[in-house]
């Protein structure tokens, strides 16, 4: 199932944005990252304590996203937690960019 998230024009290169969508009557929060050459979409909530990752700190060089609350670091390619206090990965999604609209594929 394809889920439409937003137009790419709402994201500057190097920036992140939280998008909230209702999917099958369930509210889902996504963190969208625009690195210019690639778009990444992860769940927006940190797996440590439900803090918004889109308010965190992004390294385009290392592809790491640091949670602003307790500084857990996630790999934006795999979602893997790279340091404590988070131990669980954050969900990542396959991104499709079509006519400047960002979609993700949900199973
Ligand atoms: S809420 Fe993200 S590291 Fe604690």
C-alpha cells in the first residue's frame, strides 16, 4: 500500500520534518529527511522514550540521527540504534518519489 506523505518542496535539502498521517484509523508519525540525493523516512518516535526524532540532530555525512532527548543515535539507512540508551531499531520505510510527491510503501 502506498501512503502519500508530502510534496518534496516542503523540505529544504539537509532538513527533516515530522508528518502525521492516519493510516487505517491509526495515527502514524513519520520523520522525513531530505539529503538532496536521497529521501529517508523513519518512524518519528525514538524507541527509547517516544521523543520526536525530527527535532533531533542530523549528520548528512555519517547518515546518523541523534535523538534530542537523551542522545541515542540511529542509522537512517537501517534504523539501527547505534548507541544507548536506545537498544531497539526505529522502523524505516521504502521511499518512492513520484512527480515531486514523497510516498512510502507499507506492507
Ligand atoms: S527519548 Fe530518545 S534517547 Fe531517550
